């Protein structure tokens, strides 16, 4: 069938942009920029991105039931909640979550999985595949949703997802 090779060629050509290089550079204003093409005069740094931002609605579950592990001991003051967010600097969903926590004045242990080798190991142990991955006690959120996070952080006695 002569149509099949043509379709396969179109699929192969469509996949080329997905394999594009990602560039990181610092502009004259001191800000970090990312793009698929570097500026002519920029000092470049090649970035290897092995993870993706979470697409779609946030997923919330009890990670202790999913991966059958007890929660690690927390070292936060009584009456506070231990929150760990596995993220990356470039991730737009992580940025949104970071801004939300900052607006609420909440302290978060943030681990950049592309910088911290131990952080990447922990991220994988919690079943991480996309960013951000947020751990609050025995609850795990893939992606970020403010309303779902409000429910997770609700005082005892209020419904949790």
C-alpha cells in the first residue's frame, strides 16, 4: 500500500520538533531564560531535561497505600505541617505551586530534582514521574491544584480528598 510509507514519513517529520535542544542563558538584565534557540551573543548552558511538568488535573492520593511505606519522621515544630515539594527551576507548574505556598506564607522543603541526586532518588521512591510532586504527611499530589491543596491542609475533622 503506497499510502503507508507517506504516513510514516509524516509522523517522523512531526516528531522532529519534540527532540529539539533546550538552551538556558542569562540575559543582560541578569535574568535566566530558556528557549529552543539561543541568542547570538549569549553565554550558553546545555540543559538536559529528563522530566516533564504535570499535564492535566492534579492527582491526589495516599502514597503510603500506593507504595506501601510508612511516612518518614518529620522534624517540624508541633502544630505545623511538613510539606515537601519535588520540583525543577524550569517547571511552570512548580512555579505556580511555589507562588501559592509563598502567598500563604507556608514553609516548604523544596527539592530541585535536577540538582540534588538524593532528591531525585526520593522523588522516584515516592512514585514521581512528573513535576511537581508534593508530599504532605501521607498524602501525595502530582501536579498542583490550589483547591485540592486546601483540602489536604485542612485541620483534622474536615474532609480530605
